[in-house]
C-alpha cells in the first residue's frame, strides 16, 4: 500500500465508522474507558532519545508496537523490550495494530508531531505527545480542535514539570500573596546546545544503513541527508524544529501560564542575533506583554536563550551574588518579593529570608492536588475517561500556540501587536507557509 493509499484508507475507515465494528471495540470511540485493572495497550512512535524515556514511562502497561525510522537509535528500546513488534513507518504500525492498541506516544522531531498525533487521534486513540505540541501554529490549532471534539480520548503533552511539586508550590505561594501581585517573570536557558545560525551544508553524505531518510523527513520537503539534521541537531532547523524557545519554553513558561491565567499577549517584542534563512538565530530575547485581567495586573514575561542571562532584579542586595542556575531558570518579581525556580519549576525559593523562614515553619496549605507524575497522570486519564493537566485542547494547545507566536515574531524580525482575546496579529501578516505548512504528498493532518 502506498503512503497516499494508506492515508486514504485510514481516513475512509474512520469516516465510515468501521472502527466501531472491530473486535474488542476501541475504548475511546465506544466511550468506554480502559478499566483500572486492565493494562493499557500502547504503541510508541519514536523510541530513541527522549522517546526511550517515554516508552519506559509506559512500561508498566502493555507495550504492543514500536515505530522508529532509525533502528540504530531505537536499538536500546528494541533490546530492552525484545518481544514488542517493530516498524519503521508509524502509519503502517497504526493501521496494522489498530485493533490492538488503546494509546499512542509520539516522541519524534517536532515536524512529525502534528501528522503522527493527528492520525492517532482520528483513529480513536489516546495520545501522549512530546513538547512542543507541533512545529507550527496551524498544526497546533488543528490538534487542539480535533482533541476538543474527542473529550473522552485522553491527551497529554510531555511538559513533565506540569505534574510536579514545584509548579504547585509556586502557584500556592503566589495566590497566598507571599510576593504580592506579579509584574514580571524572567527566563533564561543555555539552549541551544545544538548548531544554530548556520547555512545548509553543501557536502554530500550517505544515509546511515539503519535509517529511512524519506520517512525521517516525513511531511517536510525532500533534501539530501546530512548529519547536521539527524539524529540530534534537527532542533535548530526551521523545517524540522522550533529552536531553543520551542524546545524549552513549554517547561519554563508553564508555571506562569497556569498560575497567572495567561492567554495571548497584546505585544511581542523580538530581539535576536543575525537571522538565517534555514536555521534559528544563535540567541534571542523575546518580551511578552500581557494586559491586566480581573484582579491580576499587567505582566511582562522576558525570554532569553543562547546563554544570555538576566541581571539581578532591582533591589537585590549589592553584596550578594545573584544565585541563578546557568543551565536555565526563572525568577518571578512581585510587588512584595521574588521567587527563584528551575527550568521545570523545580526547587522554588522565596528570596525574602524572613518570608522563607516563616513559610518553612508554617507552610502554605496545599491547594492543588499532587500527582504521580506525567506518565501516570496520562494513564489514569486513559482509564477513567478524563484528561490530564496538560491536555491538547484545554492547556497544551493554547500554551504552545502562545509560545510559537514568539518564535514567529523572531522569524518576522518585528514587534507584533496582537488582540489578546483572539490571538489575531494586528500589524502584520506572516507568510502563510510559516503558519500552515505544506505537507509532502502522502502526509497530512
């Protein structure tokens, strides 16, 4: 079956409702969640690198099938779970295993997230997808809309800090008024730790014997193989990744997005090193301005990557070093104090020694339920017909879209004025291809 025929077959099967007639009806389509004492049957797309961690996170369930375009990258997963069936093309895997799986994990490069997650959604599967949810705003919006139509199919993005203790402490401290109204949050990261600000190589390279380069490209335009793209360095290329911000902002900005009830900004001001036609710049500073909403005042978020570090906040004692983690972190600045935390919201610290001592003696009462981690939260949602905290429609989709508008502003090289209610860009029109990319024949959302 050709890729195009395969796509038509899957689309026609879903449209005709044939899935409902399969043996052991698919739980999500039948509105019957997997029972708590049943093993969730899982297929995994991308099982090397971070994908191996995602497989391991699901390993207490029933692993049914793996798909990976590079079997050298997948070798550790194959060796660890030798009885799991193996594929190179995830489309073939999903078709052949349609009767045998309840849930799918997607741990590919960014440019394949949209196609893989959408196919799984349309087949009635629960879907766990690595961050960012997709490479472009159009793909994110499509996934968000499709997931909204399927409320009993659990979805979860892999921003694991959203299930952790730190983000809950930050929100509880802010809502308890410990630092006063938040006016500003500063972020920094040492990413990129891969090449960016480069032109396409003209050198010829042989494709590794274990890799299917055509499948690795997926929906992206054909180009010759080069080790500067795969297996690791794809994040810095516009056609494949989302750069340093797309990689890390779904972690770093998560706590503020959740705690402060952020939506779209009213303005984004991008600054960067030299722009390149095919790769992201070496370093960026992106300022988001959000209007006041209800009792929350206007707030500014400032993103820095490329190992650009923020200055010590105003009022920081001159005789004390500014104790930030050079790999990445965040500082919340309120009218009464500050919170310093790590990339994932981990290890939050109240920087006022008196307030920190008081909270250590009398902790703020827990307000938000603790979880057993990102994988267990997703598994539980699959088995109960619910959603995790970072579901596509209600949380991960809107947050990723907000982040990718910043990525878009950098590419456009200009300040964007926005409608904070709708997300419409008021003062510019981005190229259509940057928002809704053209997929190669045989690939679609």
